[in-house]
């Protein structure tokens, strides 16, 4: 009835007002600290050190697993062993990764459950990673280590979540319960004002829950520092955020990845030719807000940043009509194929984006109205998702 439309309009207005005030909101002192003393065991590490700091290494296969040794003279020391059943390395004897990288604070403070997942951009292949460690073909080595917290992918569990904006008493999210399994893709759909974007803000703790909790692999996200949480999550916003610096520094602001990895990321979003045609390639400076790129190219550049990082959890707020059909299709293909180890949650505005996803969550007036596979929900007679599909067909 008319009441539901009024309620939806009011919710959309609240969201609009709140997002307009978001800049001011984020300037206020945070309710929670950026970092907690206990965060080290949850944090992903990316360490770039001279090869001299890891010493002379060699590797060999033993009992079907790859082991890495440091040697000097006639002695050798086991420093890494392949974690059975995975393509990652761990330190031996329940040690931390300080046994590999000497005199590095981050590695020395790592937890025994930290696993090396990439070496110089090579991942998913222990033999190739060991070769990169041992060959010393460059001056420095980049080692990425993931804590056991998210090593097998990110399971997201949202329990009895209630959230709202500022001192407005009305809850925008009401008793939301969602489970997203590790390494699956979930799309969140619903009309304007239903709470989709509010849910994303709450997952990032830009908004703190009023009640309930959000768990990532069993860890309450309110019990870890903001920096640790947000470093574990890759965000692709609806409006691209770019810095007034080079393309390379936009993709890798902390200088963790090689030029080869930067070009690989650009290739996966089909921006290689565009960047090569620029005067300075990846060193081409971007104007304010990326004004020397089209909107679609800016969106793809932000997506490339996430492709390079490969976070365990990706939150994507899909752009709407600002993207041309070709770019929309490219974004969709990238989401489907370029993140095999990531859990992906998409705030979807185009149903085509999420039809091949594992799960769809339909929100209505701040609550979960339907959830299930796209195929199952599309067959629910009179269901919200089924009506969305039908409306799309007749449009």
C-alpha cells in the first residue's frame, strides 16, 4: 500500500542525508581504535626485503611437498615447508615467519598460523614460489603472508544486525541475518532505500552496529582494529576514488607490487592498450579525480587495484547507468573470473551481474525478504526476485 512507498521514500531520504554528511562523520574521532594489540595475528603481511636478508636458499620436493632450506657451507636449515593440501608455505615447528626473514619486525611478530601465499606476485603454486625465492633474480623479494584467519577464504556471518544513522532513532537495518560461505559470490538487491548501502557501510564499520554482530571466519569485526579490518577487505565503490598521482601509484600506493604485476592487473581489466598509448605509460599522472580518463576507465582502474591485491573479501558497490554496456560486461567478467580465492559481495543494480552468483539476498525496508540461489528465487511464484526478473524481461 501507500504506507510501504512512504516508508521506502523516507528510508531513501535518510540515506541521502546521511551519505551527504558522511565526510563530516568520518572526520570525527573514531569510537574504536585503528589498531589493537591483538591485531597482529589477524593482519595480512606484505614485506619487501633485500634477498640478502633471507640468505641463500634452495628447495626440494619431499614426500610430495615442497620444502625450502637455507644453506651455508655444509649445513642447511629448514625455513619453510608446504602446508599439506594447500599451495602455501608455513614456518616449521610452530615457529613464525621470522625464521625466513631475519631482522624484520613484521615477520618476527607474525603468528604461527601465518602462511606465505605469494612471492614476487607468483601465487597458487609452491614450486614456482620456491623458485622465485631461491633464484634471487632481482635485488628485492616481495613476500605476501596471510594469517590463518582468512587463509581458506572469508566466511561472512551477519547475526541479528540492527543499524542506523547518527542520532536518528529509526533503524535502517532491522534484524538482518545473512551467511556468505567462503569463496562464493553473493549479490544484494532491492529498491532504493532498502538498506543495501547501509549494510556495506556497517560491514566496513563506517557505521557501527546498534545491535547484533558481523563475523568474519568467527571473529567479531568489532573486536579488531579498523585498519586491520579494512586492510582485509577490498572495496570497489560506485564512484571511483583516484589520487592525483601516477597510474602506478594509484594501483599500488604502498609500492608492494612489481611493474609486471601492475601490467597483469591492467590486462585483466583490458586497460593495457589504453595505458600504453599514454605518454608515460603507468607513470602517466592522473588529473584531479582521474579526469583524463572516462568514467568507465576510472571504474576499471579501481577494479584493477583490487585484482592486484587479491583480498579475501571483496565488497563491490556496482555502478549503474554511468557505465557503457561494454564496460559493464567487462566488469562482470572480471568479477566472475579474476578472484578465485575471494568471497565477493556485490551491491547489485543490474540483475545481469548476479544471475550466475551462488546466492542472492533480496532486501526490503531494511530487512532480508528473500535469500537463496538466483535459480531458486527466480522460480518462487510472486516472489520479489521473481518479479524483478519478470520486470526486466518486459522492460
